[in-house]
C-alpha cells in the first residue's frame, strides 16, 4: 500500500458540497476526488513552471544553437 499522510483543511461550504456531489456522481470517495484534483493541480503548476523557464531560456538556447550552426556542416553526409 502507498504511504499516506492525513491532511485536514477547511473548505467553504459551497465547495465542499460541490466536491461531495461530483465525487458521488463519479462513484469515488470525497477523499479520492480531492486527491485526484490536488494531483492534477500540482501537475499543472509544474508544467506551467517548466513552460515559463523554457520561455525565459529560449533566447539563450536559440543563440547557442546559432553559434553551433557552422559546426554542423563538417562535410559529412
């Protein structure tokens, strides 16, 4: 079994009701619904961070690629 930790939080009543309704609709527990939602959110945040870093490094990467361009035409086919 996966190592788990208990986590307690307070939610606005409307959000708690929405979570309960969606969990019931999808046939999973509220805990599983929230675990999946948090995992999805965490993954999205990480992807956004990676994309931002890529955007910031793109000019440097393009400059490095350009500076190496002559070395790719070494006469080998």
